[in-house]
C-alpha cells in the first residue's frame, strides 16, 4: 500500500532540523484531528513502518489496526513501534474482508498519491467507516517546489518517485467533498489533511 518504504524511513529518521520540525508539526496536526473525531476504533491504511501510528497511539487510547502491504514495513513496526493499543498487520486495502462500517475512523496518510485506483480506494474506505475518514496528501505545487529547492528529483520536476497523483489544495477539497462533509481541514506546511464525515453516505 505504501511505496518507497526505505525513503519513508530515512525521512522520519533524518537529523535535518528543518525536516524534523516539519514532520513534527505534521504529526501533531494528525493527532489533533484524530482527537477531535474521538474514535474508539481506527483503521490505519498504509501505515508503513508505523512512525505516525506510534506517535498517534502514544497520545490517544483508541484501538488501532494498522495495515501495510509491505511485509518488511510491518515487521519493522512490530519490532520498533509496538504499543498495546496498536495491532500491525500485513494487508491490502483492496482485499480487506471487514464488514462495512467496522471502524469509527479510517485514516490514510501519505498514501493516496501512490494509488492509481484512488477512487476505488476512497469508496472502500468510506464503506469501512461508520463516521470519519482522515486523509492526507502532499500540498501541490509546494511539495514539488520544495523538492526542487533541495535539489531532489530534478529530472521529474520535483515529483517524488511513486507519486502518480498530484492535488492542489482546491482539488483535494473537491475530491474529499465527493465523499462526505469536510469537518476539519488543515494545511500542515507541505501536506493537506482532511477529516471527512462520511456517516450519511
């Protein structure tokens, strides 16, 4: 579900003070929006090595099921990011067998930009949630501009490898509005984050 896990791991373990500040803010913003939703159960799709999931599980008491398609990522998460309220499992969003409305909150952080079938993914997430869906995607074009300024992926005009979708803030809001009511929206430096009420869908 989540591509380039080694790149993700390097990003979250970077000692670059600016990157660490930006990621810390991003994590805090995710936690604030989840806390607002007050879910008892969470499905975290594309959790990777569990960096965000672990920080979230440290701040809330919700039961979190975190899945990723990459077995190595889940193995890492189970070794280094274990918490009593988190269950890490290898899983593919498109093959999940859970009943509809099984979770209070379904979250998908830094994943949609990797999915060619993102609309199919959205439909599945909306069906799995009984209340909220939380999404984040890069805030374009600023995410790509930031890559260019740090001389990364210049041959791709700053587009991170594995990113097959790019949304501006306006386009992302338009996408989210198709699936429910946006109750909270946050631009966290280089990412846009939306909390969507899908209970009436």
